[in-house]
């Protein structure tokens, strides 16, 4: 007998009517080049919000894989930074409610967790679920950033450019959740900001902004840029300073600019992913780049945590 997904979470007894609301989600621990997803989640939670559902992390997280931080003060343990996987209730600038599920990516029980999220979606009448993160891309920071969109229905993607290739990459909970929701008849989608590969390990707020804009257009929510814009301007200024001080980095950026401009001029389109298939990286190249990024995140041990 399977375990009941509802046993994985507790719901606030005072949740307002959320029929037609949007559920955004970001899980820490997988691919997030430039910390695009993490920064955006933190930005959204910078305003007023409250927790309406809380998942049982003891059942979902491997503490020995990702040990929580504890604070030791002189002669005693002073604090414990307990992991949280929760659903927040927020409102956009027009007062429209929406939800944000955030926290560490579960280490196991992915199918059960996905079913639990489905139950919450049906309980609250959520109309659309959307995830977001960053992926490394061979593009310069001096050109417009792109974003890849994917969804359970083609018409959800809108004007966003999908990848023209078929490829296999390491799985993630966010991807499985979107896949299962599609099978269960729920609308779900995701956005991946294109982060210049040489900035993948850095904090890159500009990538968070591009995802924020994509989410706003896809969901109809009015999501403010707030301090995220200022953070992006400061980061860009620092990146440009470092490029100016390093001939080696400058050469890399100029080479990427030439490649980018050649692609755009040839296609007369607005992004690298708008280019024709023959100019796109192959599935093997994209898959290898994903693998390399994950290996760098995990100290060279490959995509497994």
C-alpha cells in the first residue's frame, strides 16, 4: 500500500480562497546558474508574506548530504538553521494573491512529493504552476539575455523560444513536477534564464530580472523589480570592471560577442535560441555543458550530490 501524499505536509487552517491563483516554485540544490532562481525567490519573499503549507523535511531531506548550519557559542549550541520547504502566500502590486513553494530540493520521495503538490493545487484551485532557474549558455553578458520556456501545453509558451533540440540531462524535482502535472491535466511551465557560462558560478541578478519579466508576462501577475534592478546594475558594473582589467577575459567576451552578433545578423531574430537549428549547439554539447556545471557545483564529482 502506497503512503498517503497528504501526510507530507500541514496546511494553515486560515487560507483564503485561492481559486485561479498561480503557484511559483524554486528548489535549491540542482541547476541554478548565476543563482538566478534563488535570487528571484529571495526577492519575492522580501515583501509581506506568510506560510500557508509546510512540508515534513525530516522525511524528504538527507541531512548528511546537505548538513544544516549550527552555531556554537563558547560553551553551548546557540542556534540551528533548520531547513524549510514551505508554500508562501504573497500578493503582487495589484493585490492579486499568488503562491511560492521554495526550499531545498527533496532528496527522495519525488513521486510522493509531486502527488502532494498536486493535492494542494487541486485543493486551492491553482490555475498555473511555474518554476524558474538559470542555465549556463555560451553568450556574452554584453548582449540581451535569453530565456528558455517549456510547458505542458505549447500555447502556454507564447512568444518565448523553446529549444529546437531533443536532449537528455540529469533529472530534477522541478522537471518531474512539471511532467507529472501535465499527465494529471494541470497547466505547468518553467523558465530557464541564459547565464553567460563564465558567470555561472557567480551571483548574477540580471538573469533573475529576465525570469521575473517572463513570469510576469506568462502569469499576468504584476511583479515588481524593486531592489533587484539596482543589484543587477551594480553586478554589471563590477563585471565590466573585471573585464576591463583582464585582457584574457576581454578576449573571451569579444569572441562571444562576435559569435552572438553573427548568429543574430544571419537570422534577424532576437536571441540565440531564435537561430536556426544548424547554428544551435547539439544536444550532446548542451547535455555536456549541464553535466560540467553540475560537476563544478559538486567539487568535480559529477552530477550526483
